[in-house]
C-alpha cells in the first residue's frame, strides 16, 4: 500500500519500497500538505547526491553511520544524531555503515508522490 495523504494509520509493512538510486530505498511513511515523513534505507557505500530543494528538512539517523555535507561543511553522524537543512541549502551524504535515515519535510515533497 502506498501512503495516502492525511492517512491516520500507516503500518510499516504497508510502506512501499522505491529504489531511488543504487543502494538507497525510499519509503514514504505519512504526510499532509504541511509535513512529510520519509524513511531512507542505505547500503554501505550508497550516496545521497548533493542537492537542494525548497523545503525545510530535518534528518534523524535511526541506525548506521554517514558522512554528511550540509552547506559546504562535512561531518560524520551516527544513530541518534539529527541535522537541520533549511530550504535551499545544498546537502548530501555517503553511507559509511549500512543504516536508516528518517527525513521530515515541511512542506511535503510533492515530487515524491506518484
């Protein structure tokens, strides 16, 4: 089942896997017009290419280890860490140890909905 806007309950096993790049699987969890939660599963060595978008984004590291670049600054992050990426700020990552990132976007990412 694909996440549906304003859906109150979303069971983990119902989230669809979408291969977005080599070693990266996106799973849309819940969303409204104002907010979206997306789980990204990374294999070791997978890359989240440097990009920007007109959304504020907070990323929570659920598991694994990543090297993140945000606004030209690079740091290593691991489980429990969070990163804030304001709209228009370039950011990307490399997965150092297999892991999961949870992204929260405001407003929701219309480009993620098919």
